[in-house]
C-alpha cells in the first residue's frame, strides 16, 4: 500500500512552519505508524532531504514518548492505543493522512512533530511524589489497602504522561494528566499525609504552565491511550477544593527533627 | 493569600464559582417557572402572585441582587476562563479538533452570550416595562382590580406581550439555547464541584437531561400557548372591549392594548 502524508514541517521554534506533502514508498500494512514514518524518512534521507523529526521510544505503548495528531485525533484512529501501536492496516491504500504536532502553549514546538513536554515533569516535581525514606521493600500487606482503592489507583497510575489529553482538549487543558497523578497517590494510604498539599501544588503548577481549564468536553478521555476516566478530574476538584478551604499550613520555625 | 484570591486566581477556583452560580441560577429558573405557569390559571392567580412578590420589597430586592451577583460572577468567570483557554492554544490545528466532544460542550460561551442577551431583553420587556421593546405599547398602563385594590395586570401584560410573533420566536430561541446550555452545564456542574464517580456519573447525566428537557417544555409552552391564542386571548379581547365601552376616547390603557394602530 501507499499513502500520501501531509506533515507539519518546522525547522525550529522561531521559524514559521507549514505543511508539506509526501508520497510514501510502498508500505507493508502491518507496519506501525512510526515504522511508516521511518520508511518515509529513509527515502527523504536518500534524496538528501531533512527527515521528519518525531518523538518515539519504547514503541510498545508504555513510555508515553510518541505523540502526533493524526487526522485530527491524537494517537490516531483507535481508542485506547498510542501512535506507536497504530498500524497502517487501519488506513486504506491511497489515503491522505494529515500529521500535526501536539499543539499547546505549554508544549512549545521544538522541531517538525516534536514538542517540549517538560511542563508535565515540572508538575510532577511540584508534588507528584510521596516523601518517605526509601529503604528495604516493606512486607507485603503490612499496610492494608482496600481492593477498590488499589484498583482505582492502578487505573490512574496507568497514565503514561504522553500529553494526548492536552493535545485533544479544545482548551489545551492538562487536567486529565494532573488528576491521574494526584489520584494514584491520593488513593493510597502512603499518599494521605500530603494529599491536599499535593493537589494544591500540582494544580498551581499546572496553572502556572499556561494550560487551559476543563470544560468537561470529554475529548481527553476519548483519546487517552490508557483510557483514564474523567472521574479522576472530579476527584482532583474535590481534593483541591478542600486544599483551598484549608489554606496554607502553618509555617514551622527551625528544623523538623524530633 | 486570602481565600478570595485563592479562588479567583486558580482555574479550578473559577470553575467552582461557575458551577455554584450556575447552580443557583438553575434553582431560580425552577422557581420562576412555577411562578410563570400560573398563567394557565385564572388571571387573578398570577396577578395576585405578582402583587404578593411586589408587596415584599426586602425579599424581592434581596433575591434580585443575589441573582445579579450570580449572573455577574458566572459571566466574569466564564469570560476570564475562555480567555485563558484561548491563550492555551495559540496555534490551532489544521484538522477538526475536539475529538469526542459534544456540540453543547463546545458552545457553552456562545449559548451563554445569547442567554445573557435574552435576559437583558426579558428584563426590559417585563420588569422595567420599556414600551419601545415590546411591539405593543405601554405596559405600565395595564391595571386590574383585585380585592378592591388596583394592581398591575400581569396576566394581560404576558398575554399581550407574547402574542407578538417575533417576541414569541425570540423567547423560544432563548429557551432552546438554555436547554443546550443546561444539558451540558448541569452535568458539568457536578464534575466541577467534584461530585462524581463511576456510579453517579450516569445518574448525573440523566438528571441533567431530564431537568433541561423539563425546563425547555415548561418555559416553551407559555409563549406557544399564548401566541396560538390558547391562553388569555378572550381575556385581553374583553379588556379591549371594556375599555372601548367605558371611553369613546382611547384610554391610555387602550393604547397599550391596541398597540401601534391606536397611535
Ligand atoms: C439562566 C442563566 C444560566 C444558567 C442557569 C447557567 C447555568 C450554568 C451551569 C450549571 C454551568 C455549569 C458550570 C460548570 O461547568 O461547572 C454553566 C457553565 C457555563 N456558563 Fe452558564 N448559565 C447561565 C447563563 C450563562 C450566561 C449568561 C453565560 C454568558 C456568558 C454563561 C456562560 C457559561 C459558560 C462559558 C460556561 C462554562 C462551561 C464549561 O466550563 O463547561 N452562562 N452555566
Ligand atoms: S513510543 Fe512509547 S508509548 Fe509510544
């Protein structure tokens, strides 16, 4: 099979970009979308043209590095699948496929289809952790966790931080990502001591990064390769509301020892 | 930072405001509808009710100011959030975005703006009684007698006002948009306030649908029934006749009743 690609090309952040159209070489329909791009790039390189830059790493749907908005939907036509797990058999011979980068102010473009998603890392650094000493692994079941909570926490922890939620949202809101990170810790007993502080810190960082607000359109949930539920956004709203009402904790003078 | 600051300066804080004020306006809409549906009873029913409201200025003005504050906060947070959201994606996609999003959820601001325009018109029409906007005449002249007291004839005003076809159509358009606004907004309200999980979400969506349909029907049957002359037309015709009989000169009230031809 062959396809026509209409791809966003942009040299760097400060040079305006535009769409370029490429005919693919002959493809195997069992190639992944990224392998198809590899083949197109090889042909470009052989012609002495600059290959199309795109993000990828694990290519097995677990790292969250691949991106791309394919025909208007982040991660391509399927539900619950990342771009790297999208195969050319999902397209027809002769199709024109429009490929754009994730677009958001908080995800500035680096080159072609690659954007900078470090805003997510900064949100994680603001509170997406549990402050405990690491040490030997504790005994299994030494801290009881209700099964429902463990399941929900695992659902939230599936988030691979790819940013498709931001890319899909008409407001470029990061709330699905942030709520998944807040929830997967906040649902566990180990996450309780910092639960409200964490929600406040991560939401505040999210706002500072310039993401939009949620209008409950549900696009994020619809494109999420891990099918994270909007329920978690409601949970985050609850925790953040409590944090707002509580206010900042009393400042402690001196060391915390003892 | 004090709590007002904390709420106003965070995206989630503004969502809480939007949800709370939207919820308050929704509760008002229910009460207002129950009041208005009395137009299907005898004229004295709604006239007496309106007179009762007017006779409690403290209550009336308290409610009016509260509603005004809700509308102002709702619009202020809607507009500032919309600016934030627009700024969050400076470069749009070439392809159609918003995958999986309902139309209602994407057009909350436009539907809200038309509703706001309608509210302004509605206040000028039936609260301030600006004669210029109703296409009929001076509604302040419409009086009736209840228990020996002369009071405004709200029943005649509603009937005369909504018999005008273009007014009726505008009312219906506003109701249709309110229906889409609330069909999404009432469910979103629970989400914004954090009251949602996998068990409650289907119920919440069901409630939002049912409540928005109920308001659509309730608010639409009034102008439709009046415009189709099902309600009140014999009353206003009699009123025109009485006024004519009492007065060979067109009385001031008759100008209101007969509309432009009388001038
Ligand atoms: C009768 C009047 C109104 C009622 C009952 C009402 C009700 C609601 C409700 C319940 C919500 C959901 C809040 C949330 O998302 O958490 C909402 C959202 C919204 N309303 Fe209204 N509203 C009214 C008028 C207006 C007006 C006049 C505007 C004009 C600008 C407006 C603009 C919006 C916008 C932009 C949203 C945001 C939608 C979102 O974020 O999902 N509304 N409204
Ligand atoms: S490349 Fe790792 S998830 Fe797609």
